[in-house]
């Protein structure tokens, strides 16, 4: 048996907004990987269609949207075929909704882990959000197919702009998930508010419609919703629609980062009572 | 010898108001009133008023506890339910934070309570080993190197690639235990009070504990079983109402624990804050020992029958409930266990009990127990569903044997029972 110097752990009440304890998060990084892996592995177990669900959901929504908003309402799309136009937005939106739903419930869903053992609790909402990326990647293949079919070619800079907008989506989703998961530990009202919240949020985000229908003077207020920045960014990077990065994008970025940082601190300050109140 | 665990002025405060403010949805009226007040509650929660209001309702689960544990020491922790034992272990394993005070721990703390945490029924045995290992803080390389050993120990080689939902409960538990047992923490924490599983499994836990202690690692052992504490530890601490009231060689500590606060004149009354919130809807009120004339007694005569009485309240109807007691000697050997619905006809009649105030009582026949001191424990559970409440040391009492068979000889008799047997003496030659 190998002999190694035992690590020394100091247990004391954490005060204020002190340590985020990123060191522990690093030590437990393999657990993040395992949690994501388990989530992905288990999610479609004992389903007939399996991983196809990751594709069916956004495709069906896209078809409904196409019928309602393109064929019936005839919303403007700046000359882009509506299926590609909406699917480009549904990808990051789907990532966000999955992350929000799974992430907000993650602590309560794993309450046996929370009440029995120590690990950085941040891992639970984090891995829920990351697990959504796998679905995103699968659905992305469909988007590539759609773009080929409709002959839409993105500019070369998509290679670095798209990952950045994806990062913005992850930051937003993680920030909101941190807030909601921590609140959910004490107030299960979150469970009931979630469906309503995501629906409301969908209307505020240019998924079904184009952000260009928002009048100029409301643009900045509109982009206080970071997901508006994400969706516009995806459309700009992949389809070349809209203006590209401008002031409203930076408003979205700032808000997203603020939500994440405040979420981290709120989560940390509540973390010490999770095991007692869950 | 270096110090493995150093606990300094450790205190933990719990809020108890929360359980009481929960609304009962028994009547439509409650639901309506509750709905009307929802905006008020929301406003209070958002402004933080609810928090401040609750501040009066705190209870100290641990108060200024200090002690050191040397490396390689096996320390027993004894105390009644609610004395703070489990809270102490939870703080040591960093599940919850202390309110005040500090602990310095040298090495990884492992607990045999964590068995199966994070197991997912859809994953195979192999996948769950890795998953569970990661949750317990093992590195992947570490799990790789111990994988074969874990599988061999769990005795489920054949099914290692089968989802664990197809496992029998025994296989499941063995696999889970195998992972926890191979964690090799520098400090092992065993909370037998909360341990799940059958007697066989508990025996395995104790066996593992012995091995760990032999390897010179530090062990903290919580148990209500005094004989296990005596057998496995050399030193013990006694907790009472969150305070450390005694530390010493195990024999002394156990004697001290058994003689202090135990002799409650044949009656044990549970105050609201002593009852864990998860006991609901079962709420124990009192346990009593009564003689033939109905007087509460703490010394009973072996030659007279004695009545055991459990008084409790059900806050909601319960089906399959059984309320009963354990009778054990002070050294922790069980004499017997009995429940109020053991009889099939009783079980049928009281299959579902409505909310209300109850007393379950039975009579222990005369000529049953031998001289000595015994303890009565309480258990209220629905078999295979849930254990609502348990207190292994609710009540202690003495048995006086004057007039019992064989007392004409002034000698102690072996064994916990002293029945009056119908001897026939026959001259055959």
C-alpha cells in the first residue's frame, strides 16, 4: 500500500462571501465528468427512440413554428428560410431550457448525496448544465443538414464566434440554474414556477420571431435578457443576419456575467445550510 | 502520536421553527387560508423577515464540544437520541457546517453510511463502481487499481455488466459496501445508529471497522449497542444535549452513561424538540412502566406482572403501523422484541390507524426476568416502508428477584430470564 501524506482539512464556519472554494472544485473535477456522463447515459435509458429525442424535440418545435409563424403569420426573417431561421435559435434555447430545468432541480433530486457526503455542491447544477451540451451537439448535426439543404453558408469567423456565443448561453444558463437550485432547496415553489418561467422567457427571446421587429429605442431594454443576445449572436454567426456584435450584445454579456457571479455567491452563501434544510 | 482530529469549541445551531410553520392541508379551509396568505409569505421571504422571526426558535445540537483523537485511536461516542452524535459526525464528514468552532482533520474522512450514495439503478455494476468511487472522492486511477478487488469482495462478478436495478437487494448492498470499504480513508466514521441493512450487513460493517482499526487507522464509532462499544473501543466520549459530559476508558464511560439520566422513575417523556422532524406523523409522548396497581415504577418484582405503556399521537392516518419495544440488558444483549400488532387479528383490526391520541400497552408476565438492570427501547414503524421513530434506550429499570425461583440460594444466576419452570422429580431406581 502506498503511503502518502494525508491532507489536512480545516472545518470552520464560512463567513460572508469568503471562499468560493474553487480548489475543491478542481480536486473534484472528475466527479463533474462522471455526473455528466451518468446524466447522458441514463437520460434516454428504457426509451424506444433513445438519443433521437435530442433531435425530435427541436425539430417538432421548428415544424410547428414554421407552420404558425411562417405560413400563417408570415413573420419577417430577413430573407432566410424560416426552418433554418428558427432552428438556429431553438438550439441554444433548448440548451438553456434543459439546463434550467435539470439544473434547478439538481440539488433536490440528489438530496441523498447532499445529506450524506461532502463534495462541492456546485458540481450538481454545473453537471446538469454541461449534460445539456451533449443534446446540443446532436441537434447541431441536424442544423448542418438544414443549412446544406437551404444553401446557407456561414462566414469563416463562425469558427470562433459561435463557440463564444455558446459560452454566453452556458454562462446564462449556469447563472440562472445556480440561483434557482439554491432557492429550490428551501422553497419548492421553484418547481411550480419553472414551466411558467420558461414559457414567459421564450416570448421575451427572439426564437420564433426576428429581433429586428423590436423598435430601435427598446433594443437596449430588450437585450437585458441575455438569451436575446445569445440567439441574435447565433443567427449572426451562422446565418449572417442582423448587425453582429453591438452595444446590445455587450448589455447581454454584462447581465449574463452578473447573473453568474451573483449566482455563485448566493449559492455559496446558502451551501452551508443545504444539508440542514433540503 | 500525532493528532488525527482536533475539535475545538464546536457548536451547531439548528432552526426548529421550520417544521412547525408548515401548513397542514387537512381541511379545505386550511388550503383556502393558506392560498390567501401566499403573497404575504412571498413578501416576507423576499424581504428576509421570515428569517429574522425564526431566530428565537433555535436549538443547539452541539455546544462547545472539544476533544482530540489520536492517530490510530478507536473512539466510541455514546449518548441518547438527540445528544448530538450524528450532528458531530456530519460536521466531521463536512456534510454540514458548524455554527461556531473549528475542527482540524488530518486525512480523508470516510463513512460507512455513504454506501450506495449516487448509485443509479439504470447503470451497470461496473459503471456504478466508478460513479460511486468518484462521489466518495476517489481518483479514477485509484478505482482502476482497486476495481478487481472491489468486484471480488462484492461477490457479483457474474452480474457486473448488468444494470443494478436487476440486482437483488442483497447484491446491491454488497456492491455498494464493497466500494465504500475500499475507499481506505485515514479516518473512518461509523454511525451504527443510522446504519441501514440487515444484521448480516451490520456485522460486516463492524468487521470492516475492526480491520481498519487493526491497520492503525483512526475510527469514530457511534452506537447504542453498549456491548459493541465495549468490545471495539478502548476510549469513549459521552454526549448529552449537545455537550461533552465525559471522556474516559470505555468501561467507565459506559457505566457513567448508563447510570446518568437513565433512571427516570419508570417514565420517559419526549419533549417536542427531542423528536426528530422526520418522525412525523408519528409523535411519541411517553413510555411508562407500571406495576399491577397502575403506579409508575422503576423497579419491578420478577414475580409480578408489569405493564409497558407507549403513549403517542398520530398527526395523520397511518397504515401498517406497529408500535413496540425492545427489551435488552444493560450490556446490549437483546432479550426480546414485541409489537402491538404482532397478533394477526390485532393487525387486521388496527391495519390503519386514524389520526389521534393513542396508548399501546401490554403486560409482561410474572416470572420472566432475572435480577439486574434492563432497558426498554421504542420502535414505531411500518414494516418494509418506513421507521418513524426509534429510541433504543428510552427507559431503564431494575428487576428485583425476591421470591423468585431459586432465591433460597444466595448466588447470581446466569442469563437474563428467570422463568418458574415446572420441574418433576422422578425416582427411577
